[in-house]
């Protein structure tokens, strides 16, 4: 059974710091991995989608990497800003069986202090 | 585009009552998903549709839950009768192509409280 774990559960950093969020999954048979952002009381916003054949994706100050063989992904946020404060979730899509299903981690809640 | 639109934003009801949640996907998106989020279990897929047809409903908790998609621009998730353990945030999401390739776009969710 695929399990997705995110560590740490919460993180607080001063503005301007570079930071890394971690995501690990138990079954390397995935189609892709997505990173989402969730603001309090809001839905999820897809940030980056990495296909299983890719190693990384970049969007602005965000860079996501994927090491499928080791079951790990990282989300790197450069020069963090208070507006980056949110919960970040990673989710994997299985490559067999129900490929319509995303398996989510519990998220890392990030606070960037001015 | 206005994005995925869900209604109501908040719903408070009493145990035993019927609850209907509504979703309008992004125009042109032919995949629609219903997710539920709780503190204990995180985000869970309940059901998803492709071209208005239910593809997988294995995540629907029990027979009290039902979902329909009568046309490409509207879907409902119904709970009858509702129970306190159904209290959660229910999200609708849509995508423009196969979920293996495309990003998922989420609505703002419906916060359901069953007393």
C-alpha cells in the first residue's frame, strides 16, 4: 500500500531564507508527483507536476526534484517571503490500478516570519 | 475562467438530514474529482468522473454517499442520511486531460458540519 510522508509537519523560518520541504513515498511505481499549496480555508493550488521520467521541475522561486528509486521528492523554496506561508502537500499518482487516484501526504505547514 | 466553483461554502446540518454539495468544473475539463479532507485522514479521493461517467467510486465511504454528474458543467455529492462523522471539508477538482498527465485544479471546498 502506497504511503506518503512529509517531514517536518511544521516549519518556521525568517524571511529571505532558502528552505527545503521533504516528501517520501513507499512504492516507487508512480506515474507522477505533484506539489500543492493550501492556504487556510482555501482549496489546493497545484505548484509543480513531475512525471516519473523527470528529475526536476522549476517555477519561479520553486524547484521540485524527484528521485523515484529512493522514493523521495523535495520542494526547494528560494528567498522565502511571508506570502509563502501556507501548507504544502505532496501527492503521488500510482502507475497501476487506479491511476485516477492521488495519494496525499499530511502536509508541511510553513510560516515565514517578516 | 472562474476556476472550479463549489457551493455552499459552509453547511451546518443536523444528523439524519440530507446534504447536497455542488460543483461546477472548469469549462472544457472532462475529468472531475470529489475529495474529502479531515485532520485524521488527510485528503482522500471519494469518486471521479470522466466525460460525466463515474470511473472509480471505491473511495465512497458507504451507501449513504452518492454522486452524480448529469452534464459536463455540474456535479453533486449527496449524503443521506448525514452523520456527525461526515463532518469534513469536501473538495471538488477538475483536470483537462488524463490524470496521469495533467494538473488538478481544486475548488475552495465546502466545510460540512453535522451536529
